[in-house]
C-alpha cells in the first residue's frame, strides 16, 4: 500500500508524544527524515486531513494529548525494501541482464534481448531488420535493452541511482503508476537511441535520466517532500550528460555511451513530471 504524506515539520521538533498517541490508538503511521525535515506519513487516505488538523492544533497548544508512558525519542523509520516491489524487480532484471551482457550467463541470449536481432559473421556483427522482428511479434525488444549491462561499473552506477531515486518515485506514485513510468520511459529511451543508427546498446541509464527529469520538473512546479533531492544531484547528472555527449567518456570505457537513450529518457521523464505536477495541483 502507498504511503501518503500528511505534514512536513522541522527536524528539531520532538514528535514522540504525537507518535505515541497515534500508536496507542492503532493508527498506522511512520515518521521519516527527508532533506532536513520530518515527514509524517499514513496509509489510509481518510486519515490525512484529520491527522493534519490534529497535528496543527497540537503544535499550537490548542489540544493536549493523553499522557502515556515515559517519553522516548520517536524513532525515525526507514522504509523497508519490501515497500518498493517495482524498484526491486527492476534491479533484479538489471542484474540478470548484466550476467548476460557480461557473458557470465551465456552471451547467446544477447541477440534475443537487443533492440535489433543480431547475427555474428566473419565481418563482425550483422544487424537484422527491426521491422521484420516486429512483424514476427518480438515486441519485447522495445523494452529489454534497458536490462542489458556490459560491465560491473555499468550495473553498479545504474543500480545505485535506480535504488536511490526509483524508490522515491514508487512511494509517491504507487507501484502501478511507477511501473508504467519505468516501462514507458525505458521504451522511449530505447527508441531514441535506435533512431541514431544501428548499435548494440543497453542499460537502465535512460530510466535513470527519466527519474532525474521527472524529479526536476515535479519539484519545480509541484514539490513533494519525498522527492526533495539536493539540487546538486540534478546539476551533476545534467553535466554528466553533456560530458558524455562530447565523446570524452567513450575513450575510457572501451565502447560508446548511449547518449540517445539518455536524452530520450530525460525528455520523457520531464514530460511525465510536468503532467504529474498538473495532476497534483488539480
């Protein structure tokens, strides 16, 4: 079930009394620290407005909560990985794609997961017609390149960002909406890269840039406390995109960066973030 934000409060405000009062009445909630603030969350939408009103009255001294046991400092609860099933599935599939891409689990599977069919010839890799693959019903090729990874650094870099940013979006959007976001932006990134010409490409970096684009636009027009990542992260990732497009990074990785996928994912994520901002304000 999705956690719903109720109220953002200063980090120094002791919420022990309020949390103990809610627990004593069986009201499921949690308190997290995000960006120097505390955030109260609930799972029941019907509790959002009453709890927000109660919190305001309690902070203003208009209501006293019943005394209980000796106060203890309210624990800041860290969300469990089980609360982010889609993020975990994306990481698992990426890990399997890394085993295939690095020829640990059998390189012969790569030709079934690339955007275009592949065939090894004496002259190197030969690309099969993409249109024919679609006519045969191989529609999975639109998505599966996102899970292929070709080095340990590749999967580590993408995996860390998917975990750090993806679980934030999953908490805000909910599993189903986030799944649609991940699939849609992965396909957009893959198609954009393919339009640049035949190549063997893969990786979740297109989705990573979609996450960056979404958070960038959403925080600009309709901020959400759980998406409050430092602005330096957004700036660094955009700068890294520009650096990769210069071709400098290609000299050190023994291949080429999928810049088309980065740009396609970023634009798709920004568009999704703008639509989400409008929905949040409606």
